[in-house]
C-alpha cells in the first residue's frame, strides 16, 4: 500500500483484498511475537 500509483489506479475490491492480507499478516506477526516472548520467559 506504500505504492501510491497502485492505490490510485487499482479497483477498490483489489485494495480491500490487499488491506485484508496486510491485516492478517500483522496479526500473525503479533502472535509470533507473543509466542517468542513466552518462550524467552
């Protein structure tokens, strides 16, 4: 989503799909960070 031309020219449905992918990835990263924190303690 950092590519302004992509965001400007892409259909809204594509933007929604990509935003969902980003959100899912961020949630997975958060879970992994929590797991690592538990393992270290």
